C-alpha cells in the first residue's frame, strides 16, 4: 500500500490561486508543477479547469465557482425546508388525532 492517507487535504483558496498562476506562467505541465508543490496532478488539473470556467472561458453550461456555491446553498435550504415540512405534517396529523378524542 502507498504512503498516502485516505483523508483528502484542504488547501486555501490563495494556495489554489497561486498554484494555478504557476501553471499558467511557468510553461511547465500541470504534472510537473503538481510534483514541485506537493499536490496531486488531478487536483491541480481540476483547479486549473475551474479557474478557466470562472474566467468565462469554459464550455457553455459549466458552473462557475459562484454558481456551484449557490447551488450547494439552495440544495441545503431545500433539504432543510423539506425536513421542516415533514415535521409540520406529522404535527398536523398528531393534533388532528388529538382533537378527535
């Protein structure tokens, strides 16, 4: 087995921006830069791709970072509202049964 841990690392946005800038300015491949700064090549490749999308240069239909964050927020809100509705539904059923007694 390799020496890598199963937990993924979290990098700051500043670190990611600097890494992407290094790829764009150095003339080196993503793999070379990734090896130099100690991140996975696939992770760095994803950061470069997302930066391209955020700059408006991606394929039409791909979500920018802002849009992805908004989608996460909306999904969380939707989940919370669905849970609230379920609690209220159960309470309505309970109180309807109580009033029949």
